[in-house]
C-alpha cells in the first residue's frame, strides 16, 4: 500500500484492515459500541467485508438485502442474495430481506420499463427504490445508523464528477456521515470511505469471504465506472492520488476553506402515502414512481 508506505503479509493485513476501519469510525464519529447498526448488504465484496469487519469489532450489526429482481430466477439478484444469506447463516447474523416484487408488485426492471424512466436503463429507478427501502427499514428497526460499503474509489469518483461540473450543492453534502436532519431520515455512514477498492477486495479474498464477482449487468458503461478508470490511470502515475484527493477535500471542507453554499435545511414534510419526508407537495418521488 504505497500511499501508506506499508507492505503487509496476509495475516497482518487482516489486522490492519480491521483496526483501520475502527479508526475511521472514530475519526468521523460514526457510531459507538452501544449503537445497533443496519448494514446494507449487496452480496458484493465491499458490503460483505464491511459486515464481517463490524461483527469482528463487536458491533451489533444486522444486514439488509434488497431483492431487485435483476436477471430472473438464476440471475444477478438471485445469486447475490444467495451469497448474502450464506454469509449470514455461516456467521449467525440476522439478514432482513426485502423483495421488491413481492413487497411492491413489480421488480426493478419491470418498474423501469413500465414507467419509461432512465432511457432503457433501470439504474436511476433502482437507486431511488434502494434509498427509500434502506431508509424505511433503518427507521422501522430502530437502528442508530445505516452503513453502506462505499469505498474510497466510489467516493473519489463521485467527487471528481461533482468537481468537474462544480456541483457545489452536491459537494457540500458529500461526506462519510449523513446526519439524520429530520426524524423521518436515517443517519447514514460509510466506514470504508478511506479504503481503496483493492484493499476491500484483498480483505474479502484473504478472509475467504464468498462474494458475487459479477457486477450488475446494467452497470457496464455507467459514468461512475468511466471516472473510476480515469482515477486508476492517475493513481498509476502517482500513487496515493485518490487518497489525498478525497481526504484533503474532507479536511478543507471541515476547516471551512472551500467556498461551498451553506447547507440549507430543505422544507420537508411527510409524504401523504408512505410518510417519508419529501420536498414535493403530496407524494414523495418513490410513491409517485409506483403510482
Ligand atoms: P452500489 O451503488 O451498487 O455501488 O452499492 C453501494 C452500496 O449500497 C453497497 O456497498 C451496499 O452497501 C449497498 N447496496 C447496493 N445494492 C444493494 C442491495 N441490493 N441490497 C442492499 N444493499 C445494497
Ligand atoms: Fe440497480 Fe444495477 S440497476 S444494481
Ligand atoms: Zn411516499
């Protein structure tokens, strides 16, 4: 790990990885040992490595798998659910499963097709539905926070996209912790935000975690992947680029050195149907989509 000037064997890498995550949790005041957590588990390497790490650190962490219905009975969603469930069973952990089709009537691809949203790609519909369900289950379960497996590569790619377009509103909000600014909003945390994707992959492999290797079939050609590749090239040229790009951004923001708009409290009120907070009059975006 050239950015840390550190080279570790398998055994010490595992120890380092777990304690580095704990230091990230403390540095960003994510949660404490008495908090009950919900981990959003996709069956991929990042979220399973996160669940594994939080359980090893002694946190009370349940999992949430959202069944999107991508790829039919033996496709991507079914296979990733299998990985998440097998991990939960092997470690004696609780996994909540929300199957979108069984709960709401249609799978993500069916909903995207019917509503014609996303120009043939279900990703925007999928993102909206996942955010709604994660928020609902976190609040209904009384969890202190929702943890996702976003890593440094994810965060740096989003930061690059937002910076290139000077999306100052998004930049003001991009953070490892999103506070629950409203009683209907769950607190969200990203304990892997300082870890490279290579590191989470190495952890999953060395630890022997069985995860789904495939990406969602709709992800190919996604813009985030393009920005990740750009950052990979920069990283190859000067190691540590992503680390300093993202962490120096967070540091400068904390010190008030970036000219970003003050975070305005949006005018939120409960959706008439589901009760989740929304800026829209009447129905929230999730309920409008289904309607
Ligand atoms: P992605 O947006 O696919 O890169 O995923 C980012 C994070 O969202 C993952 O690390 C998981 O924590 C969570 N996530 C993605 N898909 C699912 C899913 N189907 N069920 C539960 N959590 C998910
Ligand atoms: Fe949601 Fe691919 S469209 S994971
Ligand atoms: Zn609603």
